[in-house]
C-alpha cells in the first residue's frame, strides 16, 4: 500500500470512501509522496473576493452576521477553530475593540451565536464535548499568559455530543440561550475547548480561514491524551463572526462547483458542470438550484439553468448541469444559488461563486485557486504528478502550466513537464528546467519539445520532479473539497501504471494545466487565423504574419494577448503582404493574436519558447 507522508512522519494511506458522487478507488504505488508541513498555513496573494469556494454572496436578510475577525486569504489547519484533526484542543484569543466596531457589532448586543469558516473541507467528522467561553475586556493586547485561563469568563455553549463541522463553508454554532453574554463595548476574549476521548481523528483535515495579526493575540495547543494546560502563542486567529441571534437554522449548503476553470475555445471537458449541495437536516428538502455563468467584466449572462432538487435528510449530492461551451474569450464567474427554503434563516452557504476564464490557452482544474501545501517525492525518489484531461475533437498539447512551490528549498532543483497518453506512455516532454528564485510561488509555462496531438481521447499532463540532493517539495496544490475523482494521478518516472490520488491528509488538487493549440486550419509550423498566417510556431520571439491575398488592400489591426488575457502588443499593418513581429522581451508562454480588418476578425495562437 502506498504511503503519503508528512516530512519525517509515516502514515498508512486511507482509501477515501463515502462521497455520494465519488467512485472510491484503491490507490497503490511503490513510491512515496511527501508533503511539506503546513501547520503555519499559506498566504497567496489573491483577494478573497472571487477565489474558489470563498465568495459567499448570500447574506441573511436581517444582516446580523458580524465578522469581528475578518475573512482573509489565509488557511491554517492547527485547530484555531474546532478541528477533526486532534482528540484534545484548546484555544483562547483576543478580539480588539476596533475589530468589533469594524465588524458592526454594537455595544449592548446579546451574542447569540458564533461562527467560523472552513476554507477547505475534511473527511471524517469527530464527535466530542465542546465548551465555548467569552469575556468582555478593556485589554488592547493579550494578557492571559501561556496557561489555560478562563477566570471571569462566561460559558456560553456546552455540547457533549458536538460534531465538528467538516464541510467547506461558513458555519454557525447557536449558543445556549440561558447563558448568553451581553457585549459591553471594548474588546472580547473568546475561548473554547474540545475533547473526544473515544474519537478517531481524521487524516483528511479541515483547513480554517484565518487572520494574521502583527502581534500575538491567540494562544492554543492540542493533545493526544488530555486537554493541554500549556498554550503556545500565535499571530493567527480564526476568522470569526458573531450574531445577536441565537436561533439560526441552517438547512442546505452549497459546498463546491466542479468545472474546468480555464476553458479553451472551442474545447471543453466532456462532463457537465456539477454543483455539490448538502442537506444538514434530518428532513427531506425540496428546492430549486440555479447555475449562472456571467462575464465578470460586462456582467452579461453567458449561461443560466435551474433544476429541481429533492434531497433526503443528512445527505449530499452532485447536481449536474448541461455542459457549457464558450464561444469567445472572457473572464467569468460561475455562480450557484438555491431558492428560498422554508424555515431556513442561516443562508450564508446558499450562494457560492467560482472564478473562471474562457480563452485559447489551457485546460485547467486549478484557475485562481489558493495555494494549500507543497508536494514532492520522498527522497531519493523521483516521479510524476499528473492531471487527466480529455481532448474534444483534435488538438495539440504544446506544453503545461504548473504552479511552483513557494518553498526556497525548491531553488536549484530540476523539473520538466510531460504529456502521457491514456496508456501511461510518455509521448512528449519539455526540456529540463532548473528552478530559479523568481519562479517561487509562480505559475510557469514549460513547453514541450514537440507538441503532441490528441483527438477525442483522454491524456495526462504532468510535472516530473527530479530527486535532487535532499528532500524538497516542488509542486503547489490547491483547495478542493471533496476532491473530484478520476482527475489527479501519479506515475513512476518512466510512466506506465496510473495511480489515482486518494487524499490522505488533504483534499489537494495538483495545480497543473494543459496548454492546448487548435488543429483547425493549422499548417505546421504555421498557424492559420482564417485570413492570415503566423509563423514559425513555436517561436523564439521573431516571427512573421502573412496576410496573403485573402483580404482587400488596406490595413489590419493586430493585438497580442498573453495567457492571462492581458494585451501586450498592438500594431497596424498593410494587408496583402508579409510583416515581421518581435516578441522579444516577453516571457515564454502562449500568446493569442487577434487580427481585425475590413469587418473580419480572426485569431491564432503562438507558443513563445
């Protein structure tokens, strides 16, 4: 049985079971995977707005949710909020007066509920006793020390059969109505402890949305045999909301949208877009589920559909929507929402947005995803991390985009990208590449020596990590919970047997994209754009655009865009002739040429080495 391990720690791989819409599979391989320690969390640069599974636009009608420790783009798994990772947990933290004021909680409010945000879901709930305490304070800095201390606190919640929430979403805890705290102004201490003597901690942990301060405002610790007394200070606190209402009713949650987040024109995945919904009550629920795709720049609706859903109690399902085929380049927002559900008052999870993009660049399951942890092969092994795609019609795979780890230990190590056919045979590679300091935490394109053609068939695009001289972690993975099946794989260094990745410690999707070149009208090594031709392809930077005789004499406007849709070059050329164009100074990657002349518009894509 294969082992996925943390550095210096060996654990048996657990087969993922229980997802209603997943096909469970046994993952076995002789080599070992290893992931970097993630206890300090990760903080990529993207804003929370529009990030995968984080933009919850639905708010309660009475607007009584107050984020007193704000949502950010930071993830942590060390039990800043109740976790399914540890049997015993304790945490105390200070919320400052200015933070509470910014969150909108007014003095005199009776605090009826508290809530947190799982930035990535886990597998396997943990049941135990949860106690929550609060105390008004005038402190502007944490003064409780490094020993568990709840002197002067009010116990606002006590639950002996509390089940840790493992959904990827915001969730609330309704406090005990007979022991609520009235916020008096100033700051607020929040403390909680969780114990599960007979529980079995999960190996697929929740990651919690957290806020990083400049000073230590949180102290906490975990234990395997008893509640810890000594606490360790941290600048990291859980994103926390408070509400004056204590009777929130949560019925249905939208926890993920499954789609190709970067969709090349005219290609797309053969499966439909899926929306995962979860009924957290014991009663059957009926509602309408709507999926809408809009242009994030123009707000025009590209696609919308709704379905009736009947969901049994305490169950989740994946609702499939007919596949959407993009017809033009655009920045997109995938939005899923439920209709109003009787008796439900907590609707923070009834809306979910996911960013996307339609362009001529790449298939991708990882667009705009948050970095989660870095992965590598257990030294001295090498091997391939790969993502499975499906080519619709004919296309050339010219290279791959990969997200390189932010860890400095990656610098100086070698990588290459590979493409494998459905049988696991390596049919194309990029040149070997040595990671530079400027590559860390960046999305990088590595083109294949020769593009590889596929037609209506599956294929794999992967990152080959060479062993190096010591343990290192080269691949960044993103959030997805639950992880989609039949997508993430590993291969031995020579290819061959594909082994589906089944999460051990995390629902991590490999941040690897396939770059696609259309075969329509291609005369290799020339790329046709209907009434013009660009060559050579690939190019080192000096190339030609030939208008031939397909246009009336006049001028043609040429615009060149990079793989992120940013315009990098413009020019006006006389038709009926051949002209030189230089891409010198531009980074290696995929570039889209858009040419307009006489009311006609055509596009072609070039690979710059």
